C-alpha cells in the first residue's frame, strides 16, 4: 500500500462519516436521548483525527501523482484548496463537539448552543467534503469534469455486452479496430466522434 492508496481509503470515512453521525445525532435529538447525543459528539471528535490523517496522506499522495505524465496541476490545486476548507470545517465540528463534551462532564447537560452549532457545522462540513471528494475524483477521471468532451475517434458501441450487464457501451482505440478483422465483421456499429 502506498500513500495514494492510503489516502483513497481514508478519505471515504469523513465523507460518509459526517452525514452518518449527523443522522445518529438527529435521531438522538428526536428521541431526547442524551447518551446517543454525546456518542455523536464523540464521533465528530474522532472523525476530526481521521480527516486530518486523510489530509496528511493526501499531501504525500500529491508527491506521487505529480510524477505522472498526464498530471494536471490546476485540477490538483483546486482539490487541495477544497480539502483545506473541508478539514477546517471538520476541525471546527470536532472542536465544538469536544468543548461541549468538556462542559457537560460530571453529569451536566450539554450546552444549549451545542446542538444548533453542531447541526450547522455538520451541514457545512458535509457539503465541503462532498465538493472535495468530487474535485479529487476529477484528478483521474476527466469524464466528470465540467465541460468534458470525449476524444474525437471512432467509437464502437455494443448494445448487449454480457460483461457489462447489457447496458454499457465500449470504446476501443482506433489502432485496435484497424487490426481486428473480427471486430470489423461483428454486428457492432461505428460512429465518428
């Protein structure tokens, strides 16, 4: 496992963890279950550390990805700036949770400001994490970038490819198609892109 692989594995936890813990918190608020509310607060404190680890591994992953021949620095810069904002929001989420837990120690109630603050930060963090994840996906998946145009070449469509459950279309490089007589005689149809 290298830094890029570890970064990809870790960054899913905050993206999915913030809304999941938020759901636990909302259910606990509706049920007026203080134990589960505090559990959600602890979850956000723990999630901050996971988010920090994802950000740190992302810095190391950047060093590896920057060596690729088709690397685009601009796409990476947008992802890094978005990640900085997302980590800051999750830091605030963890900080508010930690302060509220500290103030509620010894059997005291959670501060009244903590629930609205946490819900607001949860929504902001969720949006920022989703945006960061999307920008991260654009690094190696140009097809999800705004304004993406597929390369201009011959594309062969296979309406019933059993390997793709009959729904997919497959694109073959032009050189492969020119050398493959079996594909030329097949029921595939060609389009000029």
